[in-house]
């Protein structure tokens, strides 16, 4: 089979088919194959591209070997080569170390063993070497690359795979070898690799310092969390102390009538402190999350979320109520330490603000003013995610909440008022009884003290009389 190649070897030099004269066609060219050294035939016809051909010899590597020899010959003649820029890549970013340059060298060696590899071409300048790999049919394999990497030898590849025996042009290939940067690529560059290793060491050092700093910050954060936890625990313990609770309730009781917040809340309601319904004065576990009298916060939530505005949705979520409470300016004073207690194992079961609000809405549900949504009743998740529906005047008929309930509500208010009045009378009677009891006790104490003084006087007089008689008897005995 005839193999078409553009090069032949004559007298130790690569000859291009374009250098063959018409009189040297055929066997008169005196050329042999650069690879197998078989005799070549110079074909200079008019139908096909001029080329060399083997005579009944199959030599698949002839073109590749010829190009290696041609590149070596070109480089030996010019003694210089244009090299692409040298850049290193770090974290997907290219940094150019050296721009495109021209390397002038002293010698060229082709396909000679160099260490553990046989490079296509070796360029030497002084004590420095540069490997040049010619790519024709295939790239260098991973084994050769690993050896180049371990030897730390800079290697550039010249890609001539786009040239074949149909479009081969000696001048174009010569330019590609010497000047064509678009055909060249660094396979390995020792300076770029050294810089990447330096950047890696810097990165590892920075990471180590950063890890140390993060460890210190995490330790400080743990310490601060532990400190905050202990401080919060102390504050919560003080708030939940029985004496503190009694003291706060007594103070709020005295101040509620003049409390501006109560005055503002009560304006939108038809209730006063004396006729306030029971569901707006319900004691709820965990209610100290609100730093005010329970009547204030319950009345405000009732007014905003139960009575509400016609434009407000009939659905009320506990989560939305909490978000509303957290917005500045805060509508209600809050004890922020009591908002969420799950982070305190000692009080993990104590109700937080979500449970308190949910319990209040459930109390309103008992009075037919609200009701949990069907989805809430089906899932029964955490109180924070509960939803309630306000019962309007239209839907009240559906749930049998009509004027009968309102009448009962009025009667309940009257009974509550009477109870408050009776409690006031009972309190006055108890105070009077207590006052009389105190006066009687004080009188008895005074009489006891007076009797005690008189008894002491009689006792001392009797004792003095006994002593006087004893002294008289002793005097008589002496006489």
C-alpha cells in the first residue's frame, strides 16, 4: 500500500516534496523514508498533490517521524523559538507570570533518552533544558506526563495534527514550529508549578491560621453562650420566684388604672376594670413573658386579633402574632428571657410566648369567639404553628353563637361585677376584722406587760422582806 508523505530523507537531511525538481521525479529523487529507511518515490503528477510514497511498504509512522525531523532541522537552522505566556492557575483564576517570549538556544537533540523518557526534541541553553513534544496523531500519555512532572522539566507541545498530506505547506508548518503561538501550549512549566506550590503553601498556612482563629472564636462563642446561658438562667429564676411574682402583680394591680397602655387599649373596648369579662383576665402559665398586667395584654390581643378590623383576615396565626409583638415600636412590654426557654434544660417544659398566646386563644375558643382551624386540629403541631379563625357575626349562627351567647355574656358580666363588689365588701370586712383583732391583741399584750411588771414588783418586795428577816435573825444569834 502506498503511503503519501510530504517529506523524505536525503543525505541525512529532511527534504520537502516541493524541493524535488521535475527531473528528480520517481526513484531519481534518491530519498528514503525517515522512519523505515525504505526507498521513496517522488510523485509529481498533475491529478494528485505532490508527495512521496513507499514502494509496497506499510509504514504508518512515516509522517510523524518526518515531522519530528523537520521540526528539528528548522529549529537547528533558526536557533530560536517563540514560546507562549507562562501562567499559573489558582482557584480557577489565571495569573500571568511571563508574557510571550522568544527563546534563543544553543543546541537541538531529537528522540534521545533523557532520564526515564525519550522526548521528541530537547532544546538546550547553557545548563537549562526545554522539552518540545510534537503532536501529530496523539498527545503524550499520562505515564510520560508523570515522568516529566517528577523530573520537573518544562515542556511545550507544538500541535501539528491539523496538517496532513492533503493541505501540507512547508512555509506554514515552518511558521507553526517557530512563531505560531496558536499551535503551542505548555504541558508543564517548572516556574508555574513552583509558583502554584508556593501559593498552596501560603494557602495552607493561611488556612491553618484561619482554623486556629476559628477555633479561638468558637471557644469564645461557647464561653459567651455558657455565660449568657447562666445569666439568663439567673434572670429567669428571679422572674419565676414566687416573691417576685407576687410583688409584680401587686405593683401592676396598683398601677393599671393609670397605665397609659391600659387607657389606650380600653378605649377600643366597651369594658372597664370593673366589668372586664373573665376571658380577658385569665391566669395562664407562663404569662410573665408579658411584662405587664394580664388584663392589658389579653385585652390588646383580643381587640387586635379577635375583634380586629373588617379588612383583616379572619385567620390568625400564632406565628404572625409573635412577629407583630416583635416589631418596633413594641406594642406590649415583653420579658425577652421568657420568650423562648427551650435553650434552658431546667425550664425546657415551661411555656414560652407561643404556648401562652395559643392557650389564650383556646380560652377565647371556649367562649365561642375563636376556633382552631381544621388543619391545626388535624396536625396538632407545635403551638408556634397553630392557626385560629375568628368567628364573625355571620358565622356565629353556624356555630350557635348568637344573641343568646351575648345575653349570657352580659349576665356573666353582671355576675362578675357583683362578685367584684362582694369581694370588695368582703375585703373591707376582713380588713376591719383584722384591725379589731390587732387592737385586741395589742391590748392583751399591754395588759400582759403591765401584769408582768406588777408581778415583778411584788416578787422583789417579798424577796426583800425575806432577806431583812434573815439578817435580823443572824444579828440576834451573834448577840
